[in-house]
C-alpha cells in the first residue's frame, strides 16, 4: 500500500488506511462523502484530500456521540491547506 500511496502523490504525513483514486484525484483516509462531492464539484487546484490517522467520529470510525476533532487537508505536490474541519 505504501507504494500505491507514494505513486498517487499522498505525502507521508497525510497517509492513512484507505486510498481511493477518482479521475486524476486521490482521496486518503476517512473523508466524509459530502466533502469529496464538494471537492469534485469545485475542482480545486489540488492533487486530492486526506484525513490523516483514524479520528473518532469520522466516517467508519463512529463511536456513539464522541468526536475527535479533525481536519480534511487538500494537498498538492508542495502545498497543503484545510479544506474542511470537524469539531
């Protein structure tokens, strides 16, 4: 999996457990579906999105009403920025 993530351009510090390729974009980790849909609609100048780690409350990591704050990071070859935030 490390080779697939590296080939897709996912920075090491943003890598997580799941990698999805949609068109020319890469999505890494437990990203909410509505955030992926917004990203695909907006087509920002980025390589993809990532949620590093496995934060509680993210899709697939539900734990009742407990939510660990996390950010969805948009990334490119040299830049990163917060695309969405959950608290």
